[in-house]
C-alpha cells in the first residue's frame, strides 16, 4: 500500500530523534499518526540498517494482552538489545494503564528512543507532564492541510478543489475512498466520530449522557466561531429541556477538546494585551467532521466553514491563536509566533463597500505596525492593499507558509 510522506511532520520529528527525549505524537483518531510512525520506521531503517525497532500498535488485536505497565515490561523483555540502537514505537499508548512509569524508566536508562502516539490530550497534560517533566516533546498531528489534500487526491489548486476540501475536510484515508462517492465518505467520517465518542469520550472521560454530548456537539458545530459562554449554554440546555448545569456542559466540551474533536480558543484584549477568561470560541479539528455533525445542506454555513479552515491552517503553521477583542469590535484571529502577532479578518465575500469598510476597518483600529490581513473567497484581489491591510483569497492563504 502506498504511503504518502507528510514531510512537515516527518522533518520536524526527525530533529528530535536521538536527543534523549520521548516524542509524543497527539491528534484526533485517523489523522494519520500511525502512517507517520510507519514513515519514521522506514526513514530510520534507511539511515541505520542495524537499528532494532520494536513497534506496538494498540489498535491491533495481537497486542490486546498488553493492558498495563507490567504487561508492557514483560513484552519488552529480550526485545531491547544492549549495545544496539533501540527504537520503541507505541501507537495509542493511553490504552496501556501506567505506561508512563515504564517510559520514564526506559528514558532515564537511555535504553531506547521512544515515540508514542495518543488520541487524548488529557494523557499528556496529566500523565506525561507529571511523570516525565521536561523529558518529552509533544508534536500535534492535524488532518491534511489544503496543500496536502491536493497531493493526496492528485488535484490541482482550483476553486473546485477548494470546495471539495471545504466540504470533506482532510482525513487522510479519504484518498483511498476517493471523492466521488459522498455517501461512502460521510459513512466513513460518521464511523470515526462514533469511535472517538466511544473510546476517547465515554470510556476515558466517563461521560454518562451520550445523547446530551452529541447534542452539545451539534450545538457547537452550529456555533463554530461564535462565542460560547455559560449563559448561552444555559439557554441551550433550557431549550432542550435538559436538567444539567452549564458547568457540567462545559466539562463535556472539555472532554471533546481532550479527544481532539474541537479546540477551545480564548479571547485576547488587544489594547490591554491580556487573555480574557470568559466566553471562548470553539473550532473543529477537522472540517469534514464538523460538516458531518452539522449537516451539509445548510444555508449560511460557509462563513463558519471558512473561519474554521483559516483557524486550522494557522494552527498547522505553528501559531498560537486567540480571538481579538477591541472596545467596539472583534478581530477574528490574533496569531502569534516568535513574539510577533498577525491580525486576520475572515469574510465570505467582499461584495460591497460597507462589507469592505467593516472588515478592513476593524483591522485599522489596531494602532500598531504588525501585519494585518483580510481573507475572503473573492476570486479576484480587490484591493490587494488597503491602507496597509493586505487582502488574500482563501486559496492563496491556504497555500501560504507564513505571514
């Protein structure tokens, strides 16, 4: 089976190989973490034919007997060879109870280079950080970027290709299904969603009300890019006649974030230069998953989809992202990397003067000299530069590497 190399991740991971650190690859299920490991194995074998590689994939039944740290230790007996360059890869390591104790011991003794994957953020924020301190590096794996989507599906950049990306998203396995049979695509995405809910939400987080969780995901998909607060959640719960506190609902959203279904984005006071603690926004980790939950025949959804895709591209490029607030307005994204911010407004179409004045005008209220962009679906640039604010089409933006 053909494996398409995702160079953005492979090159980044290889920089940490042999540096004495555990490498943890995180991300939603089916975003390609296993394929990245297989690519890494091939790279290592090519560079070092004498390497001793041990690979455990907890999604395969042959490894079902490795349930806890003791099982893992017994499995590894005799497999790590003294004096050899040992590499240990474990897929979905959170399914092994107490795994962190064994990894800490192996890393301390420098017995092998360890690379693990996980589909639950809680695993890293608690187990790994508590037991391993600064001895691990987390690398987050996302679904395909637009550029990768074109490569995987052998497409050229065009409005038609972009529409397919905005509809189906970037789950890598879609390239084997093809983009012609929509029913097959949505069935596949729906099955992935069910797996995530069962394994990474219900079982791991212990959620009891699955129906409410799915209703909250529907609510979040309908409000992607909108402020979600305790008050708005309270109104929603009352409308659904659900006897649940907003705090419990927020914990359900946190469980979805831990499973990498959604990402919480805080608000940032641009003039006060501080993060605000209330009324966050949520964006989906894969736009195809969002569309499956929300439904695809909904008018008015295109702006939510575009904004979500812009968020994902910024995240893919390594930016720290927040929602900008002004005294009398909002900036869709404040993206920061290396201490320097970039400000971005997202619009569907700049169809008239009033729309242009609103989108460009909000950015012009920011009194600094950092880059400012308006991103839209307009087929032509109009204007390319408006009082120092640049305008990019969505296709141009999604093919850019930095700003």
